[in-house]
């Protein structure tokens, strides 16, 4: 299962991009997106998704 960034809530702070161990997050059109083909919700790397942990906007990143 992959995660998704709600573009209308994204502040483009870029905190999530550097935390992704799969390089699944990138900037597009002024906000950030998650490539569902690369996103593993950090399984095998961390106990919880790191993008959610560092995102300053509650609810901005959720399961797709």
C-alpha cells in the first residue's frame, strides 16, 4: 500500500522528501507527490512512515 499527499493541504515545506528511504517523494507543481510504485510506507526501514512523522500538517499524508 502506498501513501498519498493531499495537494490542497501541502505547504511545500519539503520536510518529507529528505526523509523518504525509497526516494518516492518529489516536488511537482508547487506541492509534493508520492510515487506509489516506490512507496512502501517505510516497511523494512522504519516502524512507521517517516514522511507522516515529519509533516507539519496533520492529515496531509494518508493511505492512498
